[in-house]
């Protein structure tokens, strides 16, 4: 499985591609950051993020895209930029028919470090160890993108089994016939 992880942001949008399957050693295929100037017009920044993500999709051909789920922070301006960059990543993948998964920061931290409250340094250290890298990817946005991809690879099999079980249960549930209003059977 090849996954593009996206740590959304307008100034720095972390991107990282990881390949592998749960239970086996994983391989980093690529890591980087799509950058936009903070003083640029919002529209131009979003186009730059789109172009950067499209380039990563073209170059690495992932089977899945894992994006960090935006959560409310104290700074509404930061949340808006993050949400906009997140939407661009989701749009780029969906336009190509690539499935997108959203993972919360605490899910990613728990998957990679064992603690949903891990700090950036702990996440970077574990990404370095899990991918057998010489040093943690810089900046932290790049390491976070790789952590998202790792999280998805490890969580996807369990999520797929759960979705299949729900679908099977729904298909076996007794169906009640539709009875128009005012009528009885």
C-alpha cells in the first residue's frame, strides 16, 4: 500500500509518501513541504498548495491519501488556513478517484508513539525509527505527514474489516416493507 500523508497548512503543507503493509517494515518513498508566502493573496496560496499536491500525486501515484482532520484551535485564523489547505488536498485526491482518509492528531500520535498526547519531538523520533531514517525529517510538518501515512497503513486493515462487518450486518438485517401512510398491512 502506498499512502500520501498530508499535514495541511497554508504556509507549510507537509507531504510524505510511505509504502508498506501493517506488520511489516515500512519504507519512506518521499517527504517534503509545499510552501507559500504568508504575504501572498489567499487565492494564490491555495493554487500553490494545489499545484504542489498535484505534483506529489503525479510523481508518487499513491493508492490512498491520509489528511490530518482539522480540529478547533484557539486561533481561528490558523484553523481557517489549515481547513482550506485540507480541502485542497481532499479535492486533489478525489478528483483522481483516490480514496481519502481523515485522521485526528491524537489518532496519529497514538498510532506512531503509543500516546495520543505525544509531542512533536516524540512523533519525529518515532517516524525516524519506524522508517529507519538517519535523522528526523525537517520541518516538523514533513515528519507529521509521514506519521499520517504510517497511521493510515496501520489503521486501514482494521477500518476495512469494521466497514465490511457493518455492511454485512446491514445486508442481513430484516427489511420492513414500505407501507404508505394511512394504510395497514
